[in-house]
C-alpha cells in the first residue's frame, strides 16, 4: 500500500524519513473506521421493510474491519427525532438488517444514520448518512402541490396549497386540511373558491426546521406529509478560492469558485471581476452545480470584487482574496493520464529552498521528496497512484504546511470487471430466477468475496419518483 519505495529518494535527507515515520505513527495511534451502508432501493412506502447492509472498513486501506462489535443504524425523521435504532452484529463477515417502516409515517425526506461506538467517540462528522424518501401508499392517486412567496423583506411567507388527483389532474377539497405550527398546534385551513388553501406565517417563528407539516383526509384515510420550505432566491453565497490556498501577486493564478443557495445546494451563476475603478478583469460562468474556475492576475494588496447574478437575476457583490507578494502556492492539472504539479510564486520572486512535497491518501504517505525549484513540473502517471482522493501538500523545512491541493485519481488497475447474468429475460409469477455474478480483476483472475444484490420493482420506484418530482 505504501509507495514510498517507488517515489521517495531520501537516503541523504533526514526530514523526508521523519515525515514518513510520523505519518505511519499517526495511523498506528489514531486508527479510523469507515462505514458505507447500502439499501435495497432509494425510495419507500410506509409499511415496507427497509433492508440495509453496512460495509465497515479500515479508513486507510479500505480492508474490511470488524474491530467494532456492533454497527448502529438509525432512522431519523425530518424533525431530527430518532424513530428506530437497529443494532447489528457481523454474521459471516457482514453487517445487515432491516427496519420496518410504520404504515402511518408522514410522507417526506428521512435520514438513515449509521455508526459504531468508536466513531461515536470521534463525533458525528464521522457517521454515515443517507437521505431516504418515504411516501404514502396512496400517493399514486393524489399529490399535494405547494407554492411559496416571501413578502416584507422575506420575513413573511405566503403558502398556497392544492390537492390534485393524479389521473384526472383535477383539484379537490380535502376533508379538514390542517397545518402544524412550532408549538405543535394544528390549525384547520378552509379551501377558497379557486380550490386553493392559503396559509401565512413567519418561517423562523412558526415553522420548525423549515418544514411545513400538513394532514388531511383522503377517502377516509389521513394523509400526513412534511413539505420543505425553500429559501428565497435572493439568498445565495459565493466563495472564491485561489488554487492551493494562496494568491501570489503579479502572476496568473487559477481561482475556483463555488456558489451555494440558502439550502446548501449549488446555485448556477454568472459574473465578472472588477477592480476599484470598475475595470473588468475577468469573467466567469458556473456549471449547473455552481462551480467553476477562471484565471486572474492581481497586484499585491489590490482589492478586487465580483458581481454575481443567479438564475433569478439577483445580483450580489463579493470581495475576492487579496494577492500577496511573499507566498507560494501548489497547483496542478491532469494532462491525459499524467498529473502535473507545479509551484507558483509572485512574478519577481524565486521558489524558496528546502520545500518538500508530500502526497498521501487517507493518511497513507505515497510521495515524500525535496521540491526541485529548477524544475517547472513534477509529472506522475495515474497508474502509479491509487484510486481515490489524493492530497498534495507543500511544506517548509519546519514541516509547516504552505499550500495544499486535492486531486481525484482513477487507476484502472484497481477496478474489477463485473458480469451479472440470469437464466432468462422473462419470467412467470413465482418462477425461480437463477442468477450468476462473476467478478474478475483486470488480469482475468476471479475475485472471491462477499457480495450483495438488491432486487426491486420498477413499478414501486417510478411511483415514488413521480410523487417527488
């Protein structure tokens, strides 16, 4: 796993050896677990069983780890209350179990949370989480439509609710439609002549977790649902991040940006960078996830600003990081299957001596050597690096980090070839299905192991998918 023998030429250097020793000691003293949980499908109906399997591995090596005796899996409702906790023990090296979903669960987005006691001691940031949508069993027949409008400088919220039959598209009056406030009190709403229920409130005062909880009678059965309240379109933020974390002056530097809406999702934007006198220095446009990059050159201490516009046409102004004359930054880019790493400094500066480049993944040191300031690039083939997220760090002789860069690598040698076959393409009811799973490494060596397969009904999946969107 450790590739220091391939990369690190440090026979005359004490520091690289000491760094490698400290990395290994860190892994020995503070081992970590990593947990991934697979469910049998992404959407559920109240009354079904939610089947899951947990994969517990060592954080560094990804080798299955059964140091912890139990894995705890919880179903958390939209109000952050734990509804069910299941404790699983490994059987034949696998953690698996099920959660029976109550038939009367309100429709909405729930969360599956899994952890071990060891992970619990490190904090909830180490837990595994997955969103699970749970629908109503009658949601194939009807749906609730909600529109939200913010007034009075976005302090007051006007809500319009409609109940629609899916087959006919007609609106109908639900018997005793009720809305819950923060105190847990249920307020009955009356439908107006235009078949709309109206409810006005203040989000922070009247709604918990920005969720509207409603109940109404449909064909003699109460429908319960959590409806998330969106953020106003004016609420978004943009972060500007120089490559490597530093912004050397008077040289072209790659600037990354990330735009987030109020709900934490990516916000698509366009914008331009202006200096103090209004001259446009750069223009940029994000992808659909709100991310992108552009190149920028600035003088030391120069104040630059970005005017950004989102899809709703809302314009906001943000200040960019200030360029500095005495910093260096680590950059890099993929050219085909070659990773090119380089160090950038201010235009009139030289690369400092005694810089060291470290590359590791999940704490396992892969590369450790003195940075050659006379070299423009350090090139590494992707086949010489493991798959996953790699962190390259530039440190000085005192082992103080100066700059860092993250990369994702996909090494084809790490992948397996998977084949899945059934004995027929068409079956009758209750007919036995024979399946064959074949897993081979790239050199055609068959892999033996413990696998899991989930079989679901397309009818159920598409039904819930239609309800959500």
